[in-house]
C-alpha cells in the first residue's frame, strides 16, 4: 500500500511538468495584435470613400466619458449611431458618423468642415473639457486614432485620441486662456498590394493644431478661401502660433488636412503600434521577477510542510506499544471533529458556489483571450464574453453549493439555491445601480441606458437563476459526501491558543503571499483600465492566475495544519478567509494607486473608482474558494488514510498527493 501511493509522486511530477510547459508556451505566445478567426480585411481602391467615425470623449482625470457631439463640433447632416455590443455600451462607447470623409490615396489640404459661433453654454463646456484634459477618439476602418509622442528615451510612443484643447498664456500676460484644437492634420498609413491597386489601412494618426483662421474673402461655406491655410499659396498649418481662443460669441472655423503614407506594416500586424504603448521590457521583467519570487516562496512553503509532516510521522512510527499509540498528540486529537459543520454553513456554501462560478468564468475567458478570440480590435468583446460566461457558469455555482450543503446535512436545497443565485449578483447590481445613477447625474455617456439595464436583468433572471436551480437540483440528487471518519457527538474543547494563532493575525498573514503573486500584474491591469491603455499579455495573465491558485492552496494548507496541531478544529471559515484576506490588500493597493498614479479630483469620479474597485475586491475574495476546497481535499485524504489504519507512512503519501 505504501509503495503504490509512493509511486504516484513521479507520475504527478510528470503531470505538473507537462502543465508548466503548456502554461509557459501560452505565456510566450506572440503579443502582436491578431483578429478573430473569420474576420476579413477591407480592401480599398484609389478614390474609395473612407468614412471616419467618432467615439466618446475620455479623460483620465474624471473617468466620465461623454458623447462626441455633446461639445460644439461640426456635425454631419444626419447623425447615425453604429451598432454596439453589450461590452461597448457598458464601457460608455458611443460610435457615430462624422463630417470627416476621406478618399483613399487622395490627399487634401485645408479642407473646411464648418464654421460655428460659440455661445455662453458651449464656451463653458469647452473650457471644462479642456481643463479636465479630455481627449477626442475617432475610428477609421476599426483602427482608433492615435497621437505620436516623443519619449525621454527618444523612442516614439502613441496615445489614443487628441486633446480637445490646451490651456496657455499669451506672451506678456499671466492670465490663463483656453484654446481649442480646430485644425487636424491626419495621416492615413496603408499597405499596398503588389499585384493590384488595392490597399489596406494599417495606421491612423493625427497632429492637432489651434489656429485662428482668417478669411481671404467673404464666407462661402466649404469653398471659402482662408488666408491662414491656403494650399494654392503653399501656406499650410504647421504650428499653433496664433491659436483659436475659446470665448463666447466668437466664431471657430474647423479645418483638416489628410495625407496618405505607404507602409511596410502588414494588415495582420497593424495593431502592434497600439499594443506597444508602454515600455514592454519593464513589463516583462516585472512579470518574470514576480513569478520567480512566488515560485521561490512556494518552494519554501512546500519544504516547511514536508519537513514538519515527516517529523510528526517519524515520531508516530517510533511508538513502541499500543498503549503509547493510543496517546494521540497534535492534529491526531481532532480527527473526530475536523468535519464538524461550521457555524453559518449556509453562507459558506453560497460563497463556495459563487467562487466556483467566478473561477469557471475567468478560466474560460482567459483561454479564449489567449487563443486570440478577444483581441483589442473586437471592442467590448472581453466584457461581453465575461458576462455571458458568468451567466452560463451559474450551473456550476448551483451544483457546488448544493453538494457542500448536503454534506453539511442540509435539507432545504431551494433556500440555498436562492441565496446562491441572488446574494453576490444582488450586491453587485445594487453597487452598479448606485454608481450608474451618479453617472446619470453627470450626464455622461458612460451611464448604462434603461434598455441595457433591462437586458442585464434579463440575463440574470432569465438564464443565470434557472441554471443555478438546475445545478442545485443535479447536485442535491447525488448521494451526500460522507466524511471518512465519524464525527464525535460532543464537540471537543479547544484549548487556549498562542498569540500567533489568533484568527485575525493568521488570516491577515495568509493573504500576503497570494497578493504578492498578483500585485505587479495588478499594476498593469489598473493602468489599462483607468489610464485607458490596451492590455494584451493574456498568456502571462493566465500564468499568474495559475500561480495565484497554487499559492492560495499552499499557504492555506500550511496555516490550517498549524491550526490543527494547536487542537483547533474550526478550520472551515479560517481557511476561506486566509487566502480571501488578499482581497483586503488588493483594495488597499487600489487606494495607494489612486493617490499616487491618478489625478482624479472630482468627488463623483473618486466614488466611481472606489465603488468599482470594491466590487473587484469582493469578486477576488470569493474567487479564493479553491483554497478551501484544497484544504478539504487534504484533510479528506489524511483522515481516510488514518481511519483505515495501517502503516503511518500512508498518511504522508496522502497529504503529499492532496497538497499537489
């Protein structure tokens, strides 16, 4: 019996090595932008129409998006909204047509779009948006508009969208003035087919200028000639030396240039420019450094675990008489109490079910992201996929919660099902509804419309809740899990514990290691969300996710073992909260990030940030349920081996197998 269990170790090591190799391959996958299978590029002939679409106005200082036409910009004859998926609506995207229409490979200079007279209200709104550093986002052939910026290391970086305007002072004056960018110099990069005259768009850039246009003659619409921008006189806009000030009652003339540049970049690689917005060398070094630290700490945890168990089992094997063997010590004393149902067992079952639901959602979503189905070119695809997979994973949530509930001798499976279906989604919906009301109050396009809110409720009640009931029914129909050892009828008295075994202390200590596994990657995730940058290294994110799960299980098993050695058998909730406390560190780190990296000054924007990060921390908390299941598996294996008697080394093999 010992040999059979001992022989499992090399086999398990081979499986772990194969899994590590697979994860490494996924992590090392190319970071280039790629598209959904089946999506074909669009070919344009010379002179073909290139309609430019406008998207929301964004600011890292307020985090409140606004529709493009909420400001006094030139409008087409008819504004047409583009069809948007669920993720785009939740992100606040509002994609509409614009008066900017190009012809492929036909450059234009000093094209007049329109002339507007700014009123008191419009001037105030423009000044507010310039003060908050709002950026205008446009789209051409599904490519977002970017502005090139020269970094300190002399390399070129790209930022999404251009600023509405700038603040400045006239020479010799100290008074702050607001100037609008009313002239746009577009650059469309294309890759030409060698065998035909067809081309594909691979880049869309702009240089914004502020210039106070002067008429060469009377106003004649778009055919008016300007003295400040006249291609016939070879006078083009190349600077903002005479800027257009934003003042009520003043006229603003909007103009643009467009030129076309042939590029060697192929259509399949055109997103590389957008994905390399940050110094990826620092990113990769930080990720590898984090992984090395976590692997080193995991090895230390495993060594402590194995050495401690080996010492205990060696001492038990040295017992000479049956009488001595009956004098149990340490964790052996509580083998008849470890499977006693905890207090508030119903709530624990709900958390376990919700955690399994989150784990399934993240696992499936990241697999699709690694395979390229959720590339940045598919706007809103990631959020849409996460919502749909979350709804479908309600089946697993109901099954997991009902199985654990039945093990605790529960009989009211419908009640536990209702709590699983409504507890966490209900909390999330209430927080989301309150934050959405605040966004509505700011008249932001980020406010979710009533129809979308109704669609979310329909997904919840129409699909998720029924699936939770189906899963609970299937789980409750199965025979209950019977503990391998009989639970004592009278609970054993727990002796007084040492100060370092205090529940609050051990729980807070236990959350440090799982948080250490993710906090560097967390920095890049927060940057992509709140500083409006693309996040694309899903291979490394998947690797960090796997290490997070392993770390949660290891640290929880170790602390639970020390708890049982102190004859404290109330491990259920403590094992859950041990790794779950890392959510507290996540929220504290989010607060640190807010005060050190963000420039948010508005109260509503701060409430939005902490509201969404609270929701993310709650989700991270319930995700650590797998550590609880891991501890349960280890104890189940150990209790089974001990209850069957025989050689005490069986216990060692069982614990090692369960820990792995």
